[in-house]
C-alpha cells in the first residue's frame, strides 16, 4: 500500500516533467521565493535517493543529500532517476529497521525508525512540495495540466470525496 502511494506521487512528478519546457523547469519564480519547479523536484527526488540508495548500514540521513544540480536542470536525467527510484521501490518487500540521523544546531541525533515510517515521511514530503508546485504552475505555466487531486494528501482527497456523498 505505501509503496503504491509513493509510486503514485512519483508518477505525478513525472507527469509534470513530461509536460514542462526545459527553460520553465529551471526558471526562478517569485511566486515560490525565487525557487524553481526543478529545485522542488530535486529536493523530493533526493529524499527518496537518501532512503533507497544512500541507506548504508540501515542508516538514513536526509541532511546529507547530494544536491545534484542535474536534477533541477535536466528533465530527462530527472525522469530517468525517478524511474530508477520506482524500480527500487517495487522490489522492496520488508519493513527493515532504520537509524535516522538528523543534524540540528551542528549536532547529530540518531532516532530509531523503519523503512515504512521513512517511506511515509517521503510520501508526505512529496505531497508538500507538489502542493507548492501546484500553486506556481497555473500562475506561470498554464499549459501544464494538473489532475484535480494533484498536490493533495490521500487523506484530504478521501475527506473531499466523503463530503460529496453527504
């Protein structure tokens, strides 16, 4: 279930990538504090990268992201990387224990977690950034089609649907 939701969110990211023009992907937008669509996508992708590929010794540290500029500038590269993430997600079958390392005020903290807990975090993190992107796209790039549920958490979509039935 969690893997399918993560894949669904990643496919939403790919839907943007398949529509956006290269120069628009990289363009700084005042609407999102000078950031670009590409920067938000890079940020999301790198969290999945940390969980799925940077997870040595069952430790994950989102603060130690690569910050790969190609992910925010090269659409094809990003599409291919997301495909690798989806492939890796599909092959995972167990909820392994993970040690989450976070850095605050120049001090590292270790917290026990699990793969599914961190996957849940990545899903919600993705939704958060897609919500930001969903504000900027209609303002700046009206040619991009977003589905009505784009940028909404699954629980919000379920709530909206329940309200239609009352």
